[in-house]
């Protein structure tokens, strides 16, 4: 996909020459002759780079740059152009976030070099940000079993087509990992991969999160627009509230939508991947999920098995996480004894790969000595040495754990944390189900969970 560049300059000759040169290099170019036209172009579609003249008749480029840099920051890299620049102007532009400063008359060779570098730098920044956000993501699904080899092959075949994909499976089974795998093997791998956790947004926030907004003259780009030319991954799609489902159906079928407060439609080219641990057909029958959205998403289903159905991959997973935690996080070198590996291979892993990863990390951090014994694994899993490995019962939250000796505020927070942890286990980690159990509004509930340090994905 070629990059989109917005050229803002009040001189027609410069706009024409720059547009022609950039288009010859394969870029998509839009031009604007003044600040208002530039604002309109930004509302219509987010560019990948802006070339902005400083001296313009209505609003100068520095003022426009300051306007765009407020709030969530610049929408993309901005390169300033001026024939009357000085050190103070260049410093101010840099302070406001401009990538570079080019003097007029323009050197076309320098212009192309700066454009290329700005786009490459922005790509690296986005990739690094994505890596930080996806520190737990596995590039390729781990496992050499026949089941996993066949699943990876199926995913690669699906990736070659541009259809929407519904990824199903239990919590912690690796749905997110396969979403990244599909992106890496698709024709859109050069485009963005944008994630949205459906359970973390509700009400008005869901519309702004997905579709962006135009309020107070400022444009905020939503996840759908950020994913343009790439993929949008909606995790736990069943947690979307009904108004968001309605808007999403319209946007995805027409490939255009209106931002919140916006008057003009925004066109997008996005491939959608959605994941759920629930039976969406049953959710449709119960009236909790729109039938039309279900059929749009379920064009190509991809079912991820629970870990208990491919326990032969436990040794591969163990090797992977031992190397990962020891090399990337500097955790101590500890080996699992043969008996400990036997326990791992017989356990049913109700929390799937996420539970397995957390167990390995915990044993490396908290254990002592160079070898991890079977007894240490059984203790960490809540098993006894004499009883066969089985699915452990979730811990019970009892009043005995309440801190009666603390001030009222601390005691109330401790109770709220115990209460919400218990209800999250009952809800299987779903914030939507938790809201129903507690009778709380989801936006408030999400803030409460964050304040108490509770991560729904752990449940």
C-alpha cells in the first residue's frame, strides 16, 4: 500500500511540482492551498505524512502545527517548508513535534530523502510501540504436534484471502497469537495491525474508540481508521454493546462511517479479525449479539483448541517460555526435572497457554535452586503429591481474608477487590458478564478494575 501525503502550500507552482514528483515516486498525494483546506483534508482521511508550508495567508503553518499537536499529538509526521525560515522558527516547529524543516527553494533530492526517512521512522515507531504493547505476544504459535501444524497451515491458507475471520477458543488458548500470525502471512502485512479489547469500551466511549470524533474543530482518529489498509483485531467481540454492534455492521459492510460529531463519511479499507470465547450463535439466539454482524464476521471460522487437547506440545511450550523469560527478562536459569515435566504434561490447564506461561514465570521468580521438582510444580498448581493432577478448584474468597484491622477506606477497597475477583472468576474474565453480575456500568467498572490493579485477562 502506497503512503498518503498531504501537501499544504499556498503557492500553486510549488503544490503542483511537489505533487508531480511524489506521485512519480508512487505516493498518493493530496494538496491543500490553505489551513482550512488542510483541516478539511484531515477530516476526510488521515494521511501518513504532511508537508506543511510555514507562511500562508490565513493561518500560518506554526499555528496549524500547534493546533494539531494539542491533545493526543500529531496525527502523523509533519515536515515544515519555508523560504523565510530562521533558527527560532525551526526550534519552535521541532518543539511542537515536527519531524524536519526544509528550506525553499526546495531541493527535490533532499525532499524525497526526508519524505522517505520520515515515513520509515514513523513505521519503526509504530512497530516498536506495538512490540511494547504486545510484549506477551508470540510471533508464531508454538507446538510441533500434528494438531498445531495443521492449524498453522489452515491459518496460512486463510491469510492468503481477504475475508473476515472469526477466531474462537477458550480464554488463554492463543486466539490473539493466531490473529498476529494471520496478519504476518497476509497480503496486508505491510499495513497496520490495530487491536481493540471490546470489554474495555462501552457506551459513548465505544463509538469514539472505534470511529473517532470531530469535536471542537479537532479530529481524533478511531481504531477503525488507524487500521486503514491493514487489519483490525476485535478481541472478545461478544462484549461489544448493541449500539457499537449496529455502527460496526454499517461501517464494515459499506467500508465507510461517520466519526462522532462528524458530518462527512470516512472511507476505509480494513480486514477484520474477531475473537471470542463464547458461542456467538447462542448469543445471537439469546438476543445479545446481532445476527447480521455474526454472519459478516463468521465468513471464515478458525477454532483454536484448548491446551488439554494438545498436551504433546507442552515440552515445546516449556522450552519456549524458559528461553523467553531467561533471555528477555533475565530470570534465573532453572530446569524442570523429568518428574516435574510429567506433571505438566498430565495437568488439564483450565487457563490454557496463559496459565502455563504464568506458572513457568512464577516458578522461575519465586523458586530456589537450579532444578524445579514435581512437588514444587504440584504445590504451585494447588495439587497434592499423592493425588493425580486434575483441574484445581478456584480459590474461595472468604471473610477471613478481610482486613478488619485497617481503616474503613482501605477495608472497603480490600473487600471490593476480593468481591470483583470472585465475580470475575464466575464471569470467566468477561467484563460484560461481570457488569451483569455486579449491576455496574461497564465504563465505571473498567476504571474500578484498573484502580484496584485487576486484569480481567488473568481470569
